C-alpha cells in the first residue's frame, strides 16, 4: 500500500477514485482484514484527507452512493458518519479531550516516579513487548504514520487490558504519530475501547480474531481476553452545542485552519473574500512526519484559496487581515479551535449542522438519521 499520503486535495481525490474502482466494491465484506502494510488496502485510506477536509465527508459519501448505490454503499457511508458523529459528540462533551490531555500529563509524572511502569511504557511504544502482532503494529505506526482501522482497535485493547498501561498515554501515542490523528475520533475511540464512551461496553482483542483478520500473520499469544472495562468517577459533562455565526457579508478575510481546507465549498454567500490567511496548529507533540503533512496540506489549501477567490493567500501572522472582519470554518474541539484569534466569525457546514445535533449520546440516533440527513442535503 502507498503510505506516502501526499497532502493535497488532488491526491485525496485520486485515492477516492482508486477506492471506488477497487476495494470499495468489497468494502463491507473485507474492511476488517489487515493483510499487512505491503498489501492492497481493504479500506479507503481517505482519513488523512478527511481529517483536514482536503476532501469533504459529503463529497465522499455522494461519490460512494453514485458508484455503488444506497445498498452497496451503506456500510462505507455509515463509517464516514462515525467520523462526523465523534466530532459532534466531542463538541458537546469537550472535557473528554481536555481531560485526556491532562490525564496524559499526569501519567508522564507517574512514568518518572515509577521505573517499572516506565519500562513497560517504553517497551510498548518501541514494539518490544513480546506480543508479535502488537510489536509489529507499534513499529509500523512509528515508521509510516498509519494503521488499519481494525488494527487500531486491537492495539488499543492490548495497550489497556493486556499491557495495563494508561489509556491516555496510548491516545497520546496515536496523536503523536498518526497522519490522520483527530482529537475527536482518536480520543473517543480510545474511550470506546476502554469501556468509557459507552460505559461498561469495552472492546476485547482476541488472538483468534487477530489471526483470522490478519491472514494468519500473527499468533498474538499472551492476551488478556477476559478483562473488565475501565470506569471513571464521572463521565465528561454534556454542554449545549454552540451556534455558528452568519457569514459577515461585504469584504472579509478568510482564515484557513487544519480542520477545514476546502475553502471552495464553505458557506460564504454574500461575503467577498479579499484576503486569506493560514493558521497551522499542530497536535501536541506531533511527530515531524505529521507536522510536515500539516504544512503541506495548508500550502495546498492556501494555493487553492488564492486561485478560487482571486486574492493573496499567506500565513496568518501579524496584521495579515488588514483590519477586515475575519471569517473561518468552524473548528471542532482541538488545537485549531484553541488557536483561533478572538472575534472570528465561525461558519458551519450544512453536513455538520445536520449531524451534530443528534450526536450528543450514542451513535444509534445518527445511524437512524442518516437517510433523512442525506435527503435534506440533496
């Protein structure tokens, strides 16, 4: 599999086309199989592009429906909606992100104070645990910035329940190295595996399942296959979903960030964009590979924005906006949202407006709403 992931919209559209012409046909049946880093992918591998919205969820779903029909695309469309659900859920439970960051910080202090825990952690991130599957995946993640989605679940389960390591450090390890590292999907997926997102329902990695879905590449001996789920004194508090702003109208400056790099389709009716700036806020501790991917994605977004709006596009430093009102795409909970300057007008896409209000609890309500959402979006 090509693991280079050039961070341009054109490369994302090429990968979408390759998926639709190849593995997309068998996605529902084959998506759980990880045949190895050199094998043909069984998933779309679009997440690095979706994470930065170099391609949008709506256009990917529409392309899949056009290629495979409603029934043939159902499983893939559902998986795309999981990404949107996680973002909407984190918008109404932002403490899940901030608590995870704080928890990882606390656990690093424990690593300094507890040599045994530190040795176990170092063996885990270096792939020296003696569990063949896990060790291969840890090394693959660091070497490539990528893991198959099913493999991520196995990895997190082994980290939490077999290696007995703090889940917040595992989530941090993923955010450091994953090219598609996303605060919502990553944090809430780790919480789900641990049994915290849906309380008491955890995901257990089993050796026979790993052998089956890796084509017998691993034995995965030594797993704890009967663990209890994690618990916490109090789940993250739910807060109301913040309303977006209206586009300002008249002349304005557009601020791009890493959570939405498709300025051509932003809801900016009535606004004339005359300046564009780019704000790059990396995830805490991001690897050099991830930072380079972020910079390349922003460069592509700025170049397309300049061509689309017919104006200068530059890094958002100094007085780049020239005193104009600043409008930006909604930045979901995470580094971009934390870095936005005060006074930005934040517009939200119809895709998020339709999905986030039903994302406050479990995914079931989103799944039920998918047909109506797609109908409303046309």
